[in-house]
C-alpha cells in the first residue's frame, strides 16, 4: 500500500505547470543530505551516551564523565565528518575515472557505446524507428551520451553530491545532537553536584533526542512519525544498555586501579 501524501491540489497543479517544471529542470537535480544528518545525529547521540552510560556503570565521577564525553564528542565528530567527506570525494574521483573511460570508449569505438544506448532505450519500450531515432538523438550530443551510460550502466548521477557539504552536515549533526547526553553532567559539575539523578535526566534527554530524530526523518520518508521515532529510540536504547552493561562488568577493574 502506498502512503498518501496530502498535498493540496492547487499546489500540486502549480508545481507541475510547464513553467515550474522548466525551472526545476534548469536548476538541475537536488541532492538531499538527510542521510548525512541522520547518520551524524544518531551516531553522535549513541556514541556519547554510550560513553556516559559506560562511565556511570563503572561508577566514575561526573567530572571524568564530562572529560571522556567531550573528548569522544570532538574526536568522533571530526572523524565521522572527515570520513564522510573522504568517502564522498573518493566517489567523485571514481565518477571522474568512469567518465574519462567512457569518453575514451565513445571516441575510439563509438559503435559499442551506441549499441549500449540502443539496448538501454529498447528496455524502456522503444522499438523500430522510434528506437533508432532516440539513439541518433542521444548519441548526437557526446555529453548526454556519456551521462546516459554513466547513469544506466554504472548507476551514477550526472551531477555528484557535494562531499564538503555531506561531511559538514554529518559533523554538525554529530556535535549538536551528541552533546545532549552531556548537558546535564556539564550543568551538574558547574553547580557543584546539586542536580539529583543526572544519569536519569541524561537518559531522558537522549531518548527524546532519538525519538525527535526519527520523527524528523519521517517528514522526508514514507513512514509514520511515531514509528520512525520509536525505531530510532529502540536502536539508541539497545546501544546504551550494551554500554552500561560493559561499564558494570568492568567496574571491578576501575576499582582496583
């Protein structure tokens, strides 16, 4: 069953007018960084709260928890942002290599890649003279010819996403959401330990962050906000329980040092 999107008919009609479609085509494809945001936000909350839960399980002081948490937040956030950036740049370099290879093939042996276009459009339902006309039109423009082969045979979009933006979104999401489990402990240290049950408050705030991330994600995917929120909360909760269990299991080692 397909999810129904309740978009007003007037807005739908306006967004599909010839002028609106022409403007969108002129702008080119838009790349969403939703996945980068979700990845950074969830990983930031999970890893930082895992440090908090493990430290609490090991019965460490609030000051040590803050130090470990902030160190993890900065180091892991930078590592994840750089990792996403380098991964995106590597994909861009791979696309450049593929494009150069296809351009060489088109130049040296055009019949081979012309046949590729023929089979691509045949699979789309073109036959006979319509098929041959489509092949002639596509192969009359070398850039369009290469883009078609890149997209259809290699699964590559003609306009790659920005590796810098992906890395930046991931890093910022990691830092902003990842600091949530630490906020109550930072406040507790600043107030001299006057906040009762800081770990409980940290768990509540982090759980709320998990649920909110899932709910936000539901606005961009075909899923109900409460389901996406609960799913994300469940994943984060499992990670926290594992970290807390490790802290409790290793408490004896800390006590003996």
